[in-house]
């Protein structure tokens, strides 16, 4: 099978070579080059005319042409990029907001704990002051009573 496949490849290579020689023989002359140049110029002239007609027709129908559509496409791409950037910014802002909310909750809880602790300490200090004042009052009463007794004597 491979021998047959190689034969086919060789056959097509020879065929391609012969066709290239034939084309080269016809195309490699001055008359062909001039005729091809004239045909190509005529084709370009028709293309230009067709483009002008198409542009006029599009303007009359108020339809954007290729250049205007390209400009719109570029603007759409720019808008999409800006939207993507804004989307990313909003996403990051939302993440930051959630983190800040969490930190704020933690701070609020810590403040409440500190407030409770301070309230307990204030109450304890007040109780100690009251007890101290009561003790001082008893001592003064005792001294007063002793002085009254000394005066009575």
C-alpha cells in the first residue's frame, strides 16, 4: 500500500511541475503582462465605482458604512473594557466593605466587653468607697462617742 501511495505522490508532484511550466510559459510574455495589467486596472476601476455607489446608497438609506461600524465597534470594545474595570472595582469595594463590616463587628463586641468590664470595676470601686466611708463614719462615731463620754466625765 505504501508503494502505491508513494507512486500517487510522485504522480501529483510531476503533474504540478508540468502545470507550473505550462502556466509559466503562457504568463511569461510581454503581451500577457500588458493584458493582465489592463484587466486588473479595469477591475480596480469597477471596484471604486461600486464602492462609491454603495457609500451613496448607504448614506441615502441612513445606514452606517464599514468605517462607521468599525468606529462603533472600537467604542463598544472600549466601553466593555471600562465596564469590566468598573465591575472589578465594585467587586473589590464589596470585598473591602465586607471585611470592614466584620472588623467593625469585632470592634463593637470588644467595646461592649470593655464597657461591661468598666461598669463592673466602677461598681466595685463604688462599693469599696461606700464601705470605706461607712468604716470611716463608724470610726468617727466611735471617736465622737468616746469624746462625748470623756466630756461627760
